[in-house]
C-alpha cells in the first residue's frame, strides 16, 4: 500500500502519470500509463500494482483485454470514477468533488493511523509542497 498522506499530492493527473514513467512493465493498448493515470491510478513501482488516489482501490495482474474503468468499479464506489463517468475529465475536478475525495483520503489516513500506521514527516511535506515544488524555476532572460 502506498502512503496515504502522499495521495493528496496526486489530484494532478500529470503527477499520477509521472509515477509510471519508464517503469510500467506492460505494452498493452487498453491499459496504458496515461489511461491508468486519467482513471485515478498511481503506480506503486512494484510489478503492475496500481492504486486509486481517490478510493484507494488496489489492482494488479493486468491483462491485455482488461477495461480499466470496469476493473476500477468492480464492487467499488469511487467518487473519481463517478466524476469521469458524468463527463468530467482528469483536469476539471470541481471544488465539491475535490473536497469529497479529500475527506475520503483523510478518512482512510485516520483509519490507517488507528491501525498502527506510522507516517514520516516527509509524507506531510509532500502533502503541502505538492507538485509545484518539482517545477523548474523560470529562466531569466
Ligand atoms: Zn477510485
């Protein structure tokens, strides 16, 4: 399982996509890093194990014929999938849905802490710095 606190930085589809970079083991047409990232998934870096930033669903052992959204929704209610299905895209989460997802992330985080998970200070840092910290500074002319 990925660190829950890190999830708050992964609202950004590009940040999710970056987790797959040069590491994804498959070359399937129906299960690409871009499609997985747009569907809310983050790559764990381990085999083909991914996890949704919003609902926390974990999936692995992908096959060429899999449909990402079907797998994501199986016995699962995901706010992010509802957003995509209602015509939303990876880049237009509104505030209301964003807050619902954050609440879900915090609920899971608190559950994990109750179960004895320990978070590092660096997890919190990632939370607050977000992906902005990784952007290159503007070039001076
Ligand atoms: Zn989900």
